[in-house]
């Protein structure tokens, strides 16, 4: 290739894709700051909610609009019914987020349940519920946004015989200011809840204040024996151990309320 001396404007997230050699130089002009957005889309549990169509997202805010980004994790079957798909995009800082626009390319319809966007520079989290189907190459503009709280769970399965499970595990967090909705704990393309393993899950929901109780539900007859539970909410860490070796099985629920709190 031949060396060049040139300058041009660089758009956020744009690949330079130009050679620099033979003692040449180039200048990047009007370079704008780029921020990372973490996107979490929970697919509804309604029939046929999942999709194999392509899904795109655009963010609108007080300081502008991002480019449209395709949401696709290569090698992973995104947007499965009842699962949460997570993505990372890099684009301009749009300021205070006002609307989330989803677009579908294809006729295999999609029904999301919630969409959450985290601006990693501003440390803001915005979430919205979705009440409509997205299909036939259409789009949805979601502007009823609320502030959301991040919840991180670390669950260690007991080392006792048959402690692991292939049944579906769900959680509700109960707090001083209310409860989260029920969240399915499942990592795509990963065998969760194996004997002796620790699995970590992150989800977003309304603020519930201080954590009082953790409620688990199992959907199936393959029982599960949890050993330790840790929940992180902001600067606070809540933990407990299943010292009574209470099994969760037979489509039942169990509740842990004697929580140790650390700051």
C-alpha cells in the first residue's frame, strides 16, 4: 500500500480501516467521545414470543440520537422465549435518555417484556415495559422510561448428591419498599445449577429499598439444593446460607429472610 497524508471527520464507533505506512501521517478530526451502553432485553414468556428475525436499536436523548445498531451475539441464539439477551454498543453520549426505538427485520414476530439501557459513563439505568408485538419489518418507539436498579445474584449449589437441577429456577426479591417481579435465572448456552458450582445472574427492576427476603420457585420435579446465596444491590451485599438443607422441588417455593448485610 502507499502512504497517505490526509485528514477526515471520524464518526463515533467508526472503524478507521486505512493504512498508515511509508513515513506518512493522517489526522482524525472532530473526534467525539464514545460511551458504552449495556442493553438487556427480556423476551416475554407468551407463546411464540421469541424470534429469529434481526432486531435493531436506536437511542434518543436530550443531546441527540445514536446510530441504529443491530443486536446480535454471534454464535448465540438471542431472543429466546423467557430469556434475557444482553448486548453492548458504543456510540455518542445522548445525554438523558428519552426514548428507545426497536426495529425488526423479518416476519418472525418478537414480543419483548422489558428493555433496559445502562449508560456506563453517566452510570444511569433506564428501563421500560413492552406491551406490543414487533413484527412485519415494523418498529416500536418506547418512551415511558423509568429509573431501574441493578441486582446481582451469586448462587452456589450444594455438593450433596443430586443437588443440581435441570428444572427452571425463578426468583423474587422482597424489600422494604416493594418487590421485584419474578425473574427466570438462566444463562443461555450454559448448564446452570450444577452440583458445587456458583452461578451469577444480573437483572434490572424497580428499587425495592433494603432487601428483606429472597423467594425461589422451581418449575419442574428435578429438585435443587442451594448452599449459599449472595445478592448485591448498590453498595450493599446481602447473604445467607441454607443451613437447614431445605430442598426446592415439586413446583414449590422457598423463602430466605435471615439475611446478613454488609456495606
